[in-house]
C-alpha cells in the first residue's frame, strides 16, 4: 500500500497574502475553498498539484486577523516541497525578484535546500530532489510534491516510534534529527527537549496527515489506538475520511484516506473556483458566503485592501449597486456578525464590517465600561475620534459613495454610533441603531439636521430604560428620528430585520 503524507495543515491570518504566496509565488494550484468542517464560519483553503493529489497538499485554516501562535514543541515546524534539482537557482532568483527573504542554498542531510518564510512566518523549504508529481503543474520549476516535514519533539524516540505506525522507518540520524522514510516522502524528527511548547494561533502548523489506503485501514488504526489518549472517532470530511490522534510528545497527527478526493464536487478543469459549503450547513449557505473572507487569485481583479486603524472585512456582492452598509457589532461580536442581517436588508450593497478595539474578558467591544451601565467617557471619545477618521479614510481608500453610506450598529456598536453622531457631526448621516442607549455623560448638542436615524428598542430589553435619553438627545438636535419599540429583549429578531429593510428601502 502507498504510505506517506496526505496533507499538512497550517493557520493563516491573511487570506489574500496566503493566496498570493502559495498560488502566486510558489505556483501551487488552489484546488478547494470550503467552509471548515469543524466550524463552517472558518474558511479552509487547499493547495496542491494539478489534481490535488494526496502527497502534494498544503491546507490552511483562515483565522482572518487572528492572534499569532507560537512555534514550539509538539508541532510541525517546517514543510519542504521537492523541486527539480536543476531549478534551485531559478527559485533563488524568483525569491529575490518577489522580495521574499531566502536563505541558502545550503546542504542539509545530503540535499540542496532553500529556506523561505511565507507571509505568516511559516518556514517553507524547497529541496532539490528527483521526486515525481502525480499531476504535474504547468510550470516546470513548480513544486512536485511534499518532500518532508520537520517535527519539534521533546522526546524524539517516542515520536519516531509512534510515526512507525503510519508506515515510516528510520533511515538516518544526523545530530538532533531522526530521519524516517515512507514509500513517498520523509519525516524529520528533531529532538528539542527544553524548548518552549507550541501554542495554537496564526502562523503555526496545526497538524500533519498521513495516508490511509482505505476506510478499512482507517478502521483498523482506530481499533489499534482505541486505548490511546485523545484518539477521535472517524470523521467524514467529504474529500476523505480521517481520524486524529496526538503522538506521545504532543504533535497532532491525522490519518486520512486518499478517496474520494477533491474532484468529488468539482470537475478537474474548475477545481477551487467555487466556495463549497460543508454538508449539514447548506441552510446557512447565504450567511456563510457573506461572512467568509473574499480573495482574488493571482492575476484576477481585486479590491484594494487598506491598512486602517480598525480590523475590518469588505464584502462585495456579485452585482453591487453602489450602496454601502458599515457594520458595528455588539459586545462579543466581530466584523462578520452583522453581515447576514445586512445582506438581507440590502442584497446588492457592499458590506464593510469593523471590529471594536476594546476587549472585556476576551470579548470585542467598542469602548471600555466600568460596569454594565457606566462607561469610560475618555475611551468613548478616543474611539469615536478614531472611528471618524476611519470612515474618512475608508471612503477615500475604497472609493465609497458617502451619500449612499448607511451605518448599522447593534448594542455596544450602536452606542458608539450614537456617540459619533454628537461628537463628530458630519461623519454619520444615516444610521440604524439596534438596542442603543445613551452612553455619553454631558453630551454635546450639535445641529443634527439632515441626519436620518432608525432606532429600535426591545420592550423587554433590560437596558430599555436608558434608550429614552438618547431619543430625546437626537430629537433635540434636529435629527429625523424614527424610534420604535418592538416586542423583543436585547436580542435581535425578525421584526428588526423587517423594519430596518423597510426604512432603508424608503431612503435608497
């Protein structure tokens, strides 16, 4: 039976830079884009050879703008791709031209090695080796397949012994390294006792998957490891069946079947062109396509991405009508939370979701609070100023039509918008405030003539009593205010969506 690596999975914090490096610079083919099977709100990208053959695959979980991890013990630390030996010089030149730092070529364990870092800092090695590709890419210098991975282990002997279960046998010892070989590739286990433990996050490898010849082999492995701590049941990942287990020193291993493969839901000529929704999440397909980050393949038209003070996500619909909804989440949310609602309110609007910069017990917020109803006034003013500057820069940077810009905020996000209306008049001209209250103490009273506001308050919302002060302030400033109470608590309901859609349509 064929043994070896099926795929290697890592975590990226920037989908466009990831695509530009792996599909652009390295020239791998993006063979699949799908919602994650553990979390459909997480984009999963798969790159490989021309047909996405097992043994050529590197995959990425996209934690857009997520926190960085830490490379260390119990992790894959490097991935190596085999390239034609006579093309190593080409890759040195390509790296220099692309502005990618490269070290080497140097000789390691008898082979010529270039060492690169991808945009997240992952180590990617290119090794001159005569390894054939199952489905060669068009570029003759392109990677042929995965050559090897390196694992940092606090107990290399135990890791090596466990790896033998998956068809690897020791072939070489070189200093701290134990090199093991399968039918198709290599596993370099580096003894690194005393080094720091790895921590999950962006810019680290998550796991390495080994090839199972059949579902029966998968079942037998499950039985053989039934008493091993952390063994999982067999999962159906649509493109393969697999199980997960941690080797004794902590690295996560997966065991995955070759079949049915990435062509099960797309023909070979169009692999990776369509965002796939995992089975069981089809009823959320509309929402997921709005929430998952968009990207452009190399050479394709792409929207600009601006480095602005707030983490943000831009979603452009298939047929944009020029209108824009800027979205501010509630406590604990993020830049994607309101996209499903906004997509229903205005299906052809461009959506710009933002993430608040304050945190409370790990939850995103827009400004600090001292307790549930007492807010940090200095922080409100500082964040309102930063938000106003963001709006100006986003309008210029993304070419947005300010006259067709509507702001939609929920809870804490609505409270910031309400503050911006008074602290920075002229920034917001049209706003939908869902479950907003007055957060400002001694607010200014600017002229709000020409400002249109829809304010929806839940009759059983525990904060509803604080909404009237905001209503009075907006009316006193001359805003065109449509304030309504609906049968709801603090949560959003279908009534919110219906009323907001009617209000928005009347002003479009």
